[in-house]
C-alpha cells in the first residue's frame, strides 16, 4: 500500500515555478526557503529548478511565453539556485543531514 506523502508536495514546488516565470528574484528566494521549511527536500527543489531551466530553453515555451519572459527567468533561476546552495551549505555545516557533524556526506551530485 502506498502512503500519501505530506512533505515535499507540489503545493511547495509550484509556487517556485510561478515566481520564476514571473521574473521575481526576491520571491523566488522566499519560495525556495519556504518549500524547504515546509518539508520539500533539497533534491526536490533542485529538480524543480532544473526542470524550469530546461523548459526555458524549449522552442515551444519561448514561442508561447515570448523571448522577454523567458529571458526574465534567468535571474530568478540563479537566485533560486543560490538560495538552495546556501541552504544546503548551512545544513551540511550544522550536521542537519542527519548523519552527524563529524561525517563527510557525499554531495547530491554524486547520486545523479
């Protein structure tokens, strides 16, 4: 039987996409921080940002949203990535990964 997952749900991740497309850097930082605080994992937020970056490059998205809108997504994506990296760095430094402060954890990129 599959259990419903309360944390890391779309309700935490979709707002990130909305504010990125809207072109708002401070809002993207806030939504990334909020998603992490409400239980979305670092990996889920990372994947959301990666999907948005990929979508931004697709011709159909460029055509549908326009070059200006797609270009405005650059800075919010960078702000979201920066916020996520800072969060990950502070979590690792404090041992928040759950494995203790004296253990070197493999970076997330090692698992991809």
